[in-house]
C-alpha cells in the first residue's frame, strides 16, 4: 500500500484531470452514459442526492487509492469531500467475490437513499467508481446520480493500448495523462514499445552508450516515407526514460489497475542498439539509428553469444522495473538477409541443426523465452514468432491479420488480437484531404468499434485462448502529443468497448450517443480528440442503368445534408440531400452536415470525371488482391480517381501480377484519348509497370496497339493520358507489366511489387 502523502502528491495530475472533467458534466446530461457499456444497466427513476452529510462506507481491505481518486474528483465537482463513514456511509464500497463472481466485475446500485459498489476485487471496486464518476451530474450546484442498478464485468481479461515511443518520444507527463484516461475507460494494460530502429528509450545502467548514442538519431524524415526523394529536418532527435521515471510511471499505472508490459524488440528493429554496440550486428557495422521509417536489414546477430549476453543483461535491469507477468520481446519484421551471409549465424544454424533462417529466428525467440521463464516471466511476441515454430509458452500478438492469433489459439497458445486493418491507431480515421499525415491504412472509428476478436474459425474451446484486444499507436507520424491524441482519441474508447462489453450489448449508434456526450469532456481535459466521426461518408455505386450513383450519409441523428454540384460551399440554402442521386456531369460535389443551423465537421468534396468508359463492362485477367478491390471492377470505371491516400478504396492493386483489363464500350465508336492512373510509391512497395500498353479493337479478337509507355517519373500519381489518332473501337485493352520482384538495394528487396492502378479513361 502506498502511503497517503505520496499518493496525494502523485495524484496532482489526476486531480487536474478530474477538475477539468467536471466542467463538461453539466452540459448535456441527456446522453450521459458509461463507456464502455456495462453488462447490465437498469434505470430505476430514483435520484440519489449528494450532500456534505453523505459519508463513504469503506469495506475491509479496500485500497485507499480508490477513495482518494473518488474524493479528488468529487471535491472538484461539489466543493466538499465525502467523509469516511465506515459501515454507516450512504456510499458503500466493499469487496465480495461471492456476490460478484467475475474478476474485475462490480455491482453498482443507486437508490434515493444509498449508493453501493460491490467489487469482486480491488479492480472491481475501482471500475465501479469509474462508472459512478461517469454518472455524476451537477445541476444548480447539486450533485445527483440517476437511480440505477448495474451489473458489470469485462468480456476480455486483456484490454490494451500500445504506444511506440521510439519513432517519437513522449514525456512522462503525457504518458500519465493518457494512463488516467485508459483507467477511466477500464483499459487494463499499457504496452510500452521502448526500443526500435529510431531510438532506444529506456535507461540501462550497464550499457551507458544506449543513453548517449542509441537514444538519439541524427535527424528525422519530413513528411511521409512514401514521398521521394526523402527529405530530412537536420535536427538531432531523441530522449529516454530514466529508471526512476519508469518506476514512477509503473507505480502510477498500478494505482489505476493498469499493468505496463514493456517491449524490448528483438531480433529485428535493432539499429539504435547496434549504433552503440556494433559488435552485436552480423557485419560489425558501423550502424546509425534510423532517421526514417521502415524495416532494416541490419538486425541482432543470432550467431554471436554477445547478443544474448547483452539482451539478458538488458532484461536483468528491465525486469525489476516492471512487475508484469508478461514481457514483450517483439519478434516482428526481422529480415533474414544478413543472417544468410553471416558466418556466425550460419554456424549456429549448423550447430543447432536448424533448417533455415526462420528456424534461427525461432531459436532466438525460444532461447530468450527460456531466459525469461527462468526469471518467472512469460513472453509475448508479434505474429512472426510463429515462424519456424512457436516457443512453448509464448503468447502471440496478432497484428498482420487475425491468422496469427487463430493459429496460436489452435495450438492452445494464448493470443491477443491487434490486427492492423482494424485497430491500428496510426492509420487514417478520415479520408478527407485535410486530415493530418498518418500511417497509410484506414481505420475509421466505426471500423475499430465493429471489430470482433473471436472469429468464426475458432471453436468455443479455442476461443478461450483469445485473451483480449489491443489498439496500437505506432508513432512514425505522431510527431507531437497533439497529433498522438488526435489519432488515439476517440478510437481508444471504441477499443475499450470491444474489450469490455459483451458482443450482444454492443451498438455503434448507441456508442456514438455516449461518445457525443463524452467528447466535450475529452476536449476540456485538453485532449486533442478527433471529432470527425459524424462527418459525411460516401459510397459511389453503379445504378441499375450503369450510371454513377452517389450516396452520402452521416451518423448524426436528425442531421441534414446539403450539397452543391458547382464547386461552391454548401449551406442551408443549397440542395438538400434526400437519397442517392446519379452524377450526370464531371465536376466537384461538395456537401456538409448540419444540425439545425450548425455545420458539423468539415466540408466533404469529391471530383467526378465522366467519360465513355463509365459503367462499362471491365474484364480482368488477374484479380486484384488485399484491400485493393478484389472481386469488383466498377471502381475502374466509376469516374472517381484514387487519391494519394492509397487506402481510399479506389486503387486496384496487383501483387506481383500483371494488369490486363479489357473495357467493352458496348458498341463501336470513335476514340481519341485513353488513360489510366498509376500509383508509384517505392517506399510502399508500389512500383510502376515496366511496360504499359493500350490497344483497341472492334471485335474483341484483333487488337491494335495504339500507345506504349515504359517510364513513369512522378513519385505518387502518374496520370497517363494518351492522345491517339482518332479511331473506331469497341474494346480497349490495357496491359501493365508488373515490376515483379523488388530489386536489390530497394525497400523490401525480394518481395513482390504491387502494381497500383485506377480508372480506365476512354474519350
Ligand atoms: C508491427 O506493426 N510491426 C507489429
Ligand atoms: Zn549473424
């Protein structure tokens, strides 16, 4: 137990947080609710009224931390604190693991006479109080709570948020502020990604060069890594947490029932460590902490005993700082390039009778697992620890998709679901052009919210191995706390509800109601939460008569959408949107959501380019893959061009395969311009074709080549527009030869290139 003075001191930030929180509680009580949605909640119509005479009755064994948090909050709202009334208090707290059977669960009952919180355990009492905090209402200077009975417990034992502090470093104050909010939303794990290529962020006293060299990089890339050529800011960047700071953060989190799991990455993502200790790499260096984002070939040498000594010594200092049962050892994105030509690594493969470098990775992870097990800890690793065989007691964090988690569960290993497609917080949450720079993917709030961690591939027995979910905030593009908050909030609230709320109790529209109440509170807490979730989203579909149809929607109830088709700013006097409509001419459509006379969010806009190919039949020889439109061809002739946000749903991606598309115009007609857009981002594995040709035909059998192009100079979108000699044609064939395997020296050399195209243009 922490003594009260220390606790009070440590909680100054929390007090400020709570003071701020109160400001908003008066505002819009109508939608007041709890996030995450409780298991069972019934309103009774009673009202409990607080007064200075109300006392808190504290059951045996209740942590004083709980009381302090509650009273600090309460005082900032009411101007007085509640006395400790032992068994006579009108607000009763007690632990009863029989009355409440689930871990972390609680029962909260509010009548006109009494509020009672029964927790299964300390965490249960804490979460009961967090729910009560969200129900307090101040009106005319009086604090009330609507009568209710709540029975609540989490769906999953593991509810996590990850934060990368290597690519960008966040100070202790910011981390504590975020931990306060994680606790409020009943998230119980903070995964602290402390080491990576771009900076080592935890003090290790035995290796002082980790502080003086590895914690810093020479400069940082400006803009997105897909931009080319890369530009740099020329400014040394870095920092690290001292062990004292780490201890303080861990204690702070522990008081709030949050376990911190540290991640010390291995064997890949090791450049920062190698920059100080080059003997741990296969070539001996020299190495530099990375100044841009990606996957780097130089990793820890798996054949060198010094590597294991170093990592064990590091862990010997890390373990006493983190009481968590689990230690994350990374394991992801470790290229085997250097291992393949390293005599020491090859010798290890021989000595250990390993099949290949994948088994060498498995050897590495297995050896570190044994070490950590000998210290009483368990390992967690990313998907790739499945490569070459899973270490015996390892928990898999499934990120590339859900397959890793599914495979682990089927092997009766624990798994935590963190699929990038659904819960990566560094991805875009809005496709509006004014959205700040983000990672690349698209995980809007609705997509995060609707993620279901138990997939149908799992039997009930296997599903028990899915211990929970986590959202990951990689920080390549989180260059400030404000930008980090924009990415993390409110999506982390959606994650909290995935982790806590039973499947049957989830409802996105109901969540949004509660979020609209919660959002102003986040703002008052100085959290730069994104507020774009009610903005217009669209869908461009093919109408029954093969035209382009645009549907607009907003999740805001009773919202009105107004739009223009002439490029002017929409207002209340513009056309009112009632139902999907046909886009009949090229031009820009703008629209905005209004609640009464108030515009909500930013103005939506979309450009349409209509030509002879719109809505015509397209036949593809090879199917596009991944998130790039497999099984659909309308997007190639829908009049909408893919944007620089390559996950905008418009692009067609061919992974290693060629493009071969035929557009059937329906009848022979004059044609004088053919076109296509090609996305070239080598830093995203997206390569231009080595050859592009356009051919025309009147019968679909005999084609004449009318255009060819072999160079595509623009980084980003290459708009190919071929003005050809006017000709009669019914069929247009477009062929693009995929680059194939990414050549040596290029980003992710050896992988298959993506050929990314959109919109087949015929005029
Ligand atoms: C990861 O996103 N590389 C785990
Ligand atoms: Zn090696």
